[in-house]
C-alpha cells in the first residue's frame, strides 16, 4: 500500500549523519558542505515507485550536479527482511539507474527516523544553510497513473532554491512504499 511523505516544517535543519556507502567509503552531512543545495533522497531497490523514476532521477541528479546541487541517496529499509535492499543490490541499482552520487546504508535506521522519512522515494532539498527548502514529490507520475515521468516538481524546487528563492507551498507529498522498519524501530508519531 502506498503512503505519502510526512509534513515537515520548511526551515527545519538537516539532521547530521555519518553512514557507509553501499559501494564503499563513508559520508556525513559535512561531506557536502561546499554545495549550495543538497538533495537527500530516501530510496531503495525493491520499491516499484522508486524503480518507476530511478533513471529519470539519475539524469536529473547528473544535470543538477553541474549547477551546484549535491545528491545523496539513503536506504533505510530493513535489508534482513528485504534482501533486495542489501548493499550489493543497491550497488546494482545505482549502476542500472546511472546514479553517480553516493548511495548510503542506514542499517540501524536512525537517520531515517531523524529525517522523519516515511516512504520511498522521500525527497528533501536543503539550502546552503542546510535548512529544509522543499520536501515533496519528484513529479505527479506514479506507477500505473499514465502521467509522464518528468521530475518537474523537483526540478522547479531546485531551480528556485539555487536562485535563493522560496519554493511556494504547499509541496505535493512524495508517494511510495512505506519505509520497511525493523521491529521496534517504527516511528511513534
């Protein structure tokens, strides 16, 4: 069953993190300190909502990396219960989708909880001060609704944030598969 992203106040600071990348290495929030905009995407390999847009997302991230946007993907799902979301499969997904940005593994799920992530994909755009500027959908397309995968909502938000402008509210919530929480890790609010 599809769920929507939770409402989070614009201006909320980006929670810090330090996580291993599926392909090796380690990244933290400060790893992206020089970028005027940071896109944090909670995604996974098995979700049909992510698969639906993963190639277009990769192209958009590549395009905007030249404009000053750093992208980082985080998989918070319980890989013990969902083997397709194990690090090896995340590396396969990144290759398949043309992702050149870090793909991090949130095995203890603390980062997903800190960000209040609810679904995959769940997209967060932070400005140069690492304050939340956009939290919403990639576009209006979902599997089976016959709308084109354009990335227009995320693209518009990134353009505005890069220009130092606010993204007009309301932001269309992201929609996708629920985060697969380990027993006892489920959000309480």
